[in-house]
C-alpha cells in the first residue's frame, strides 16, 4: 500500500526502513585555508611541575608507595611533541517507518494529495555538531484499517482462562470441597471460580488498538543529526603509547569549518597533511551516500610530552607527563603492591 507513495517504497514496520539517499544538491567548493604559524621551539614544563604531576598521580593510586616521589632523583627531562588531526562531519540522515496508533477519529488524509518526498519535508536542524533525532508524521499517508491483532473486534480471548471466564478453583482445586471435606464456599461447590484477569467476561481489551477495533496507519519520517569523527595522531619518538593521548587535550594550532573543508596545506608534518587529505576523501565518500553533509570541521592540536628519567635506590626509571592536563604514565613504577578494598 505504501509503495504507491513516491520515495517511500520499501517502508516497513520494523525499527525503520533503509536510509534514504538525499537529492543531489550543489555544494559550494571548499576553500583552502592557510596553515598555522609554525615555531621550531617545543614547549616544555619545569622540573617542579613534573614532580607535582608525578606526586598527584601516585597519590591517586591506593597501591603505590610515595617513596619514589619523595626520594627519587630526576636525572634528565626531554620534551617531545606530537600532533592530533581531527575531522568532524555533521550529517543529516532520513529513514522511514510504518507506524500505527488506535483510531479515535483522527483525520485520514491518504491520497488527498501527493505525499511530500522524504527530503521535501522541512526539519529544523540543531546547532552544528549536536546530536539530535526527530520523528515527523508524513502528511497524506494516514489511512484507517481493521486491527489485525483482534480482527476488528476490539477484544481478544483472555489467555488466563482461554476465553471461558472461569478457572479451576484455587481453594478446592476443582473438587468442590475444602481440604477438610466441607463444601467449598469460594466456588459454591462448583469447582470453578471467576477469572480475576478478565472479571469473568472471558475477553480482554486489545492492547494494539486499545479496544477500538481500528487503527490509523501512517508513515513516520525519522530525521537524525549526528557527528561522525575521525582522528589521526602523528608518531613521535618519546616512547609513550599513542592510545594514552586519547583523553588529553593539546594546544589548538588550526581550526577550519565549512560545509566541505579543504585538505590542510603546507603543514610542517607531512603525515598530518596526508591524513587530512585521506580522511576528508573518506568522509565524502562514506557520508554522502545515505546522508547529507551540513558542516565539516577540522582541527590540529599540539600535544606536548615530557619524558622524565629518574633514579630511585640507584636504579633508573622513567615516567611521562603529557597533555594540557599534565597526565602521568608510569608503567614501571617501582613501589607498588597488591591490595584489595574490603
């Protein structure tokens, strides 16, 4: 029935039909942005800041002794940096779902005029890069049908008593007599009592149509706005594993936002420029098939890493201080023990 509406072919009653490809629209050509100013000096932190960060880190660990913090001797500090490139693509996608509700006199407007296409229906997007979902009833798709669940009766046989209105007496177990061989007062010796689920009627109101016997069926349009994100972190020679940088921030060097962004040009780290070109290409291929790109944003952050070498009890160890948050990583911490919280 709904296949007769142009653009809604294949709409089903599941979680939603297939995502609907957007119409071809002319999109302004992206403009190239100049690369950020570049300085050769690598930001560094003081020995005092490194010690404070180390002390905070150790105090947060219940199984770490403070000995290496108090008595450890810093022998060398070396600063490194790495770059994180992030591409965010804000998309709008649309899918359809066959929906229904009990019919209580609502207007049935199917076939009064042409139903607007899925991408012709107005929907106000939220602020850029804000997740949101909206359900819109498609005009001129509402019609009335008999409820299949109850056959249009509005009621269904009670499952507790199989439609008889009564059940075996719970007191005498159907014998008509109480356990002491007296007459069962609960069922008046009949052995059956009224079904409490349906109050003896043998039927229950149909939940699908709320007892109305009819349904209003229509197409719902599900509009979803989402932000697709990819990142690239450039390799560095500090020895700190890159996955440790996921939860820290860096100094923002570059930001560019357009409907479609242009790959980064002239950035000193070639791998960052290459990642920009690759990810922008991938996003355009991936997110224009079944969605519409409303805005893209690309940023580059400088993340500082300080490798601190120290000795404790005449043995060498190392820890890292990284990110704006001065996070610490000390995988070879020499004074830890196993403990449990009771």
